[in-house]
C-alpha cells in the first residue's frame, strides 16, 4: 500500500519536473503531502527567477509551510524526483520534514555524500521510487543541452 502511494505522489512530482523541462529548467519536481493531501508543489525555477536557491524542494517547502501555517513539516512527506542537494537537505532539516522520498540518486551533488547526515535525525528517507523514470528525465535534458 505505501509503495503504491509513494508511486502515486512521485508521479505528481514527475509532473512538476516536466513543467520545469518545458520551461528549460533542470527537470526536477517536488510535492509535499500531509494527511494524504498535496499541500505544496514545486519545480526548479533557478533560470526564471535568476535565483540559485529556487530548487523544486525549496519552492515546495515554502508552499507547504504556508498551507500549514507554520514552519515545521514533521507530519509531512516530500516526494522529489532527484536526491536533494545539501542546500535542500538543510532546508528539509530546518523544516523537520518527517519523511523524504526521492527517485534518482545524485552521485555528484546529493546530500547522501555527506556524513553525518544533513537531515533532521528523525527524518525517514526512501530512495529509488520510480528511479529510472526520474533519472532518465534529467539525463535526457542534459543530453539535449549538449547537442
């Protein structure tokens, strides 16, 4: 059941990632879910906003905290198509995100390269949900940029 739910919400994050790709942004998307309801959505907007911090997770966190009326998201899950970077992991820690589910690993810039973990100690992580689909979206984007 939980895997089915994870895939459903990851498909929503993939929808956000495709919006980013259409806007010529690195195609990463995120949704924040609380009590079976999406309360925050985001996709990369660094080019549009000329802001290196405008990552999908940051935008989704802002929307979610606004929806919740508070800065803590410990009862929530974020679904993100690619492993969060250290900046986003830090923001997720400050928000005390309860659970992080991500698709593709980021072996060059992902938070898991850092030890001790940048995440809040109570945060639960799940990696690899729809990893192939999530990873191929990013790979195809950069392949097209090189051609």
